[in-house]
C-alpha cells in the first residue's frame, strides 16, 4: 500500500479533482436546465391534450407531471454522476453493477409490492385519474391530494390527518373535482306546503344566487328544483340540482341553504322537524258506564 503523504494527496487531487468538479458542475447544470426547460414543455403538452379540461385542471395536471418527472430526473442525474465519479477515482463500475444485480435478485422477491405500486402509479399518472389539489376518495380515504408519486399517493382529510396510500392498494379512485362539480341536495318542506309554490321559491333563489356578483363566476347552471324526491316521515323532500366549478359545490350548497332558509321564512314555508304523538292508553272502562244511582232527594 503506497504511503499517504501530503504530496501524494496533492497529486491525487491534481489528477482527479478537476474531473470530479466538472462532473458535479455538469450535474448541477443539468438539474438547473431540467427545472428551466421541463415546465414549459409539460405545460404546452398538457394544453394540447386538454380534452375539456379547465384552466385550473390543466395547472393541476402539469404540477403533478412536473413533480414526477423532476423526481425521476433527479435520481437519474445522481446515479449517473455517482457512477462517473467512481470510475474517475479508479473503482471499477462493472463489479459494482454486478453486486447491485445480485442484491436486486436477492431482494426482488420482497419487492413485489414495490413494483406493483410503481406500475399502478404509472397508470394513475398516465390516465390522469387525479392530480395534486384534487379532492378524491382513494382506497376508502377521502381528502385533498397533496402528492402523487410512482409509489404512493398522499391525501389530507377534513380533520387535517395525512394519509399515505400505496398505489398498489388502490382499486377504485373517485375524483370529486374533475371538469365540473354538482350541487345535489334535498330540501324538506312540511306536508301542508303548496309544493308548486315551494318549487317556484327554490328556483327563484337558485337564479338569484347564480346572478349574484360574488357567485356568478362559480356557478355554471343555476340550482333548480327538479322533482319531489321523497315522502318522508315528517316532510316532503324536494331534489335540487345544479352545476358549479370543481371544488365549489360545498360552498355553493352552504350559501344556497342559507338563502333558502331566509326565503322560506319570508314566504311562510315550514321546514319540518320530527313530530311524535304519544298515547297513554284508553280511559278505564268504568269511566264510560252510565251512573245508575238515583239522585238524592
């Protein structure tokens, strides 16, 4: 083994230092170039294949693809750079790759689930099933999609809990915010209500909401009463349906309920609540018999 001296270290750095620095600099420049060139390419590609997609939807799609492509590019640059540095310092690459191959075979049997996750994640991204920012139900978990990768999907539910779902576990994915959303609710009125009048009031409130300055950019078709949906125990349910922009259905339904309550109060339309009739049994039989006792003189 050669003796380690300051002169030998300087000579080694003089011989191998500049190539290593060049490899690191080139890798950094490639990463910066990837961050600069990739976003416009992805956004132009998404725009050419929009298929009725809204501007917000295209932005979600582009952000999701950029997250995946940047992750793959970063891994590729690091691996290639590391192999070049090993080659420069005199470590043979072929035995290293062969060792990785043996280790890969050894752990391959245990990596079946990982491979399944990656394959499922690839199809999820290619088919645009959901994007970062969408509200979706994935593997019985409902929440806002915060991350879509090749291996897993990350969602945050209404309680703020973060769920990590392996893509291989996803059998059914339901997207609540794709293209458009729908106002779909039932409003109950009492049995004594004139239903034609109640439906006219509902339609009027829906049209007023759609024409409101604050809500007209959100609502695509005004919420309208479409039918009597159910004869319930305490009241009659009227179905209301309308279309809004993605992720706006909950806020719109809340505002619609508020306005309907005020309109019903003004029009004298009763919103029912459960009623219960209580019977304490029949009166005693003796109470129904005629009193035959003659009156006293």
